[in-house]
């Protein structure tokens, strides 16, 4: 290779390496490899050479050109890499800044236990129904053996709307409505919903609260059935080791009537403030449907029997999540809601 | 209702602890809420030990004692005698209340200060002797409280009785239950009494005019009444049961009521005009001054006891002041009667006078024991020398009641309860409860004791048998049913699905009361305030109406949280019932979504933090929610709706149906709720959305060919809605346009004042081949041309 070519190769390589950015590299490329560049000039020299030397000179120029293209490509890659590194450096983030969050949708504790209870009963074959919140005295009281002078009416001080309509004090009116709608046995439903009593609010009372009514009517439904179904519910709701206690109670719409407590799952029935040191927590009322209630729903108590029960959803939520004041459920403080 | 254990022991023998008795009764249906210990005052009195005894430095006849109990030391002065260390004495401490009401206070005597006193018999009303030291039993130990050491503490069972067991509102009723539970006999028949009667020489008549309200009325005359205090036993038990001892006659009437459940009333016979009793409804305009001194107007539904000229008692509720027993009473009439429970309940609640008597009458007292209870009370008065009974009790019993007999097969009872209740188990339980029972070929015939007026149908027998057998012992058995799929009512199911979608749209659930007040409604809608269904008897002033909208409650929730969590984001929904049409109240579901506070989006660090629009956040949330609900077109049309910002409000149209409105709440409304931040809120009627839920999705083919993206920035008048331009793009974009979306809106220099620049991102794609610029370029030209013609827009930078 002649000296001129060798020099060109060295100069060009140096120029490429000296380029600090793509523009300089492109300029250098144009100066050497461009149409009017130094390699081009050498190619022009070709015509001036004797023909016997043209072949080898041409080979040399091409070789230099190829070599230069390689040098260029490697420098370009190098510059690209440097550029990317700079860019990445410039993109540095303060990773300690707070993460970008959308508020997560939280399920209200009442809805949580509501859904949980509904699932347990559906798995045992109970349909899920609902009824109106504005009720007539007939459905809310009279059809359930609670006539105007019944002493038990005292415990259910009601909000009245018009003459004989009121906000239902319990979900039990759905018992009658369901029997009327279904018309014949079997009836196996639960009716979750909102209920109202004229109670001044305190830590355990709220004028608005929620219940789940349950009802199973068929031939030969017994108290033994009632016990088994509600024991199953209590275990599913509060844990496998929870025991259920059944004792007599009084409700005008059931006969016999039952009060059901669960062994305290907080202290393992040893006694704690939650169970008032008794080891037991009263959780629901139930009983065998009173024959008059069956009749009021259009059923013949000589042919079928049934059990009914009522569960306070708010109370379930308070117990299950350790909430100590029912009013928190209706205040909707996000510091509260965000815990569920 | 309170029952002292010692009183129960007069009826039933038991060695079981009080706790065990309480548990047994509770499990049989008489719930014992608490076991209370009654010490009848005597607070601040302790059994003490003498620690030291010295003669008084100044007064020779006195001794100065140092006494101690449980680490408490006191100084006592006495002139009785010298005591040796180790002797045990009953000592009253500072604050002890003496029978005359005075309290023990520290005193100084001859330079020595004392702060306690040796107790005398008088100090505990044991006798009148103030000099004799109260004797302590040998079991007394230092530190014991004096009443405990003397066995003067009464254990009292406090019952929380159910409304049906009027027969158990007394010692006898509870004892009967206890005997049945323990399967032991009742020891005594309280009604088995006899006394001397003087011949009645005075005329006396009872006339029941309103027999529907008074099934039985008895009157016993007594002479030579001595008004004094009753016995310590009576006073103790009355006090333990929560009643105040008054005098021997009143105490007897109360004592008998507590023991057998029959309320009694004593009249001063000489104050009754014409010596007659008329049981009748009050006349129009009549009134009576009751023993509490209140002048009470009576209504014609109320039953009164009257003499020939005026009412002398509100029957079964409260006596009259003018005819009550006084210290001057010489002759008396003892009333024992049965009044209609409903009538008593209504009267007591109308007069707002719930008494121990009315509480028992309204739960039905045992009709058959009315006369027997009167005789028992008469016997108590006679035996104690407080009066002399005259012969011939007047017993007006217009309609005696037949005993209730029920026949039922054992099978029937078992079909309601459990196979555990064999015929023998049933018969045994009923026998123990004093039913008279006949068991013949599987048929059980039982006659209820007359005290049990709650028994009327065979199911009552089933309950009696089950509770004496023990609910706990009944075998649990899951019902056998044909398998069927449990279903949820469509509306409940829809609500559940909507909630899931709302949670997925990053909303938390709020649950508020169904109430509101007109003031809140008019804060939101000062004009055309919506009609709300009023509650006839609201509990508080802020809960006077049923909510016609969830918005007021939601704004209150936002305000509450703003006060508590600063400007942290609020994204809430409530799905619940609203109420409308006051003349014919109806209810339906409504949905409200609220968004407030800053949320942050930070593309680069230098933009941090960047406030994001409340309106568009809500809009995004609503869109996400609706998209989840169904594959339907979602449109937002500018509207002006009261309560909303007039220029930041849109009607929500879903699948061609208007389903609600959304927008920022008018700043004036916010300030009325004391919310300083921007609140965006959507009110949605969920009914139409519910009908669209859960459509089965159909797959549409995805092209495997690359997309071609073109961004267009259009300069246009500010008033032109972006959606209008998007519509033009979609129309002109033809089949190849896959989507067109706004990604930026810019106003300000260098854009002309009345204009804005809206940037769109257009994605083109061909289902079957790769697109080229050449194919897309003419489409874009068409789009730009149409924008120019239809809305006067032009391409930015061109
Ligand atoms: Zn516990």
C-alpha cells in the first residue's frame, strides 16, 4: 500500500475516533467516505495510474474503504451507547418520592359480611330475596302476630310515614311476602335488607341497621333442622371451632322460639369484654314458624312446618372486625373504610 | 325483675350455687341478666381487729382504740370498756350513714381525734339499742364488710323476662319454673292461709260496669288499721326488689305483688263516698289527682275505679291521692282485680305512667289467683296485727275462664321439634310444669295450670317440652331436601354486580342513613327543592324526611372526610334506596359517585406534583364503571342542571338512554356544606344499566397486521366540543380508522386567545394487509378538509 493511502487510513481513523457526537462523526464520514471525500479523491487517482497498477491500487483503496467503514461503524455504535448512557443518566428519578396511587375501591364492612352471609346460605340452598323498606303495618306487625297492643311492640318503636305505612322494623315481613309469592312448599330463602327502629343512636344502637331474614318451609321441617343449619352458618361465619348455644326465647311469630349464641371466638370462650365475661355472644333469634304466621302466608300449618331466623348484619360486622361502635359503620370516614 | 335467692329458697330446696341456678333458669328461658348483691347501704362498715388500746389522756373513762382491717387503720373512742389487741369489732368508718340519715364524720374529743365508731344494734336498725355492741358471728374476719359478715347481703337474681311470661313476674312464678327444671316439688302453698274474720256489719258494693275491661274485682274490708313500719324482712326484700318501704299496708300490697304477681291496691275506706266501688270507663272530661300529686286528664277509653261521685284510681295503673292510705287511716278496702291487659297497656302509655302494677297487668296476671292473693295479703296484715279483716270478701267474677286443655299426638310435636322428644319426655316435662297430663296411645292431653295464660295451642306444649328437655340436648340434623339451585332475585344480583364494577372503578363504598332534612335539600336545590317523604315521628331534627336523593348525604360524607383527611383523594359511591312521591310513598335504587381531592400523575420528576382534574377523574371513573357494565356507547352531553357547575356538567347517555348526570358541584352548594375543595359528583339511575348487565361477550377478530399511527393537532374555536371533532374524524376515517382519541388540549400563546389546540391520536389498521403512508395520506386530507368545513378548524403548524 502506498504511503498516501496509509496516511489516509490513519487520518480517517483518528478523525472518526475524535468525533464527540453523531454530527461530528457524520462530518468526518463525509470528509473521508463521502462522494467528494478523500477516498473519492483516491478513486479519481485510479484513472491516472498505469493500467497495470490500477488493479492493485483499486484493491488497496477498497480495502481502506472497508476498513474505514468498520471504524466508522464501531465509533457510531460507541457514540450511540454514550448517548444512551447520558440519556439514562438524565432520567434519574428520586425513587423515594411517593408512588402514584389511585384510591383502591374498598368494600364496606357491612357489604363484606352481607356477601359472606349470603354465600354461606346460598351454598346451603337458600334463595336470596328482598322486600320494600316502606312496609304496611300488616306485613311488618299484624301478619307476624304483633298486633298493636302486643307488649313486644314496645321493643320495636317505629318510624311512621303515612296512616298505616312505616319503615320496616325488621326483615320479617319478607316471610309473609315470600310465602305469598312462592305459593307452595318448599320455601327456602334469605332476605337481607335495611331495617329501621326509633332508637337513639349509641355505641350499639342505630336507627338504621341491617338484618338477614331466613325462612325454610316444607313438610317435616324440625327444630333439629334449625339447629343444624344455624350451627353450620356460625361455623362458616366465625370459624370451625365455634360452638353454638340454643336456648328458649320469645318472639310472637315463632313457637317454639330460640335464642342462639356462639362461643366467644375472641377469647376462646374463656371470658373477655366482648362476651361480657360469659364466654358466649348472642348472635341471632330464631324459631319454628308460628302456625298463624304460616296461615297468614297462605300455608297450612297442619301440613307443613318451617323455621325462621333473623340475624343482625351490623352486629356480625362489629363482632367479626372488632369494631366497637356501630355509628362508625354510617360515618363513612375514609380512615375507617380504608381498613377493609 | 328482681328475685332474692333467699325468697326462692322458701319454695324450692337447693344446694346449687346461685350461678348454677341462674344458668339453669336461663337455659330454660328465664334469662338471668345478672346476679346482684344487695347490702342495703351499710357502706363504709368493716369488721376490724383491735391493734392497740390506751386510756384517753384527758378523759379517764374513755379509751382510745386503734383498729385495722385489710390495711386500713382507724382511731375509735369508747367508754364501754378496755379492749385487748386481737379482739374483733364491727366498725363504722367515715361516711357511714346512720338510720336517722346522719353521716359519721371525724371528731375531736379532749384533744384526741377519732374517725370511726364501734357499731351498735341501732346502727344497722337491728334494734333501738344504741349502747349494745352489734354482735358478730364467729365466722367474721377482719376486712369483711359488716353486712356480709352478718349474712345481711342478699343475692338477687335480676331477670330479663320475655313479654309472654307474665306469670313469672313474681317469686312464685320463678320458683315454679325452678322446681320444674330441678325436678323437685314446690315446698309451700303460699295461698294456704287462714285468719280470723270479724263479722262485716257495713254495707259495701262492687259494680263492674265495663266487664270487657275488668274480668274480676275483689274487695276485702279491714278495720282497726295500725299504720306503722312493716317487718325488717319485708323491708329488706322490698328494697332488694327495688321498691321503697312506705308503711305496713302499702308494703304488704307490694310484698304480695312481688311474691305472687298480683298487684293490689289499698284504699282508705272512709274516703270512699257511699262505700261503693264502680269499675267503669272514665267519663268525658273527668280527671284525677294520682298519688304522685299529678292532676291527670282521663279519656273515655281508660278504665277507672270510682266511688259514687268520682274516680278514685286509674285501674291497674295508679291510685288516687285523696283515697290513699295515710297515717290516719282506720278502715281500709283491699282491692285485688284482673284488668284487661291491652287496656292497661294503652292507658299506662297514654298517661306515660308505667308502674310495677301496670307492667304486670299488661302482661296478663293469673286470673284464678286474684282472690287467693287478696287473702294472702289479708293474712299478712292480720298476722302482724296491722288490721282486722271483716268477713265476706266481695268477689265480682262476671266471666270465669275455663282451663285450657290441648290434645295433640306425640308425633306432631316431634314433627315440629325432634324425635328426641318421646311421649314420655313430653309428659314428664308437662307434669313438672304442673300441667295435668294424660297420655293415651300416643295422644297427649294436657290442661295448663291456670297461671299459664300464655298456653293456647299445641305448639306451646311443644315449646314447654323442648325447653324442659333442653334445647341443647335436641339433636341437630340437616334437612333432607331435593337438590335445587339457589338463586338470587335479579335486582339483588344486579346490585351486587354493580357494586363489584364500582369497586373495580377504584371507588369505595359509603353507606349512609335513609334520612335527610329539608334544610340540606334546599342547600342543594334552593329553588324547586325536591319533594321528600316526611317521617311522621322523626327521631332528630336532621332526620325528618326520607331521602329523595343520595346527594345530600354524600356531600355530608365528603365534608366529614375533608375535615379529617386533608386533601387526600376521596372516591366514593353509595348504592341505596331513595324515596319519592310523598302522597303515595315509593322507593327505588339510586347510585351516587363522588370524587374530590388531588390525585397525582407524574410523567417526569419535574412535573411532580401535577393536580389532576376532578371532573375528568370522575368522568373516567364513570366510563370505566359503565364499560364494565355493558358494551354500549357512552356519551356525555353538556347540560345545565341545578346544583351543578353550569359549565362543568354533562348528561350521561348509555346505550342511547339517559342514565344520569355528572359534573362538578356548584361552588355555592359546596360552600353551604362547608366544603372548600372541588367535588365532582354523578347521580345515576341504575335501573336501565341493570337490564344490560352480563350480556355474553362476542369475540371480534383481531388484525395481525401492524397499525399506523398519526397524530393531528387541530386549532379550533374554544367552544367547539372535542367530541364533535372526534366524530368528524371517525366519520371520515372510514373503515381503516381503528380509533381516534384526544391526548392533549392546549390554550395560550402562541395559540390565538379564542382558540384552542386539540391533539388527536389516530390509529389506522387494515384487517388483511400492512398499511402504507400512501393509503392513509388521502384519508387524513379528507379529515382535515372536513374539520375545516364543519367546525372551521385548521391543522396546527401548517
Ligand atoms: Zn370473650
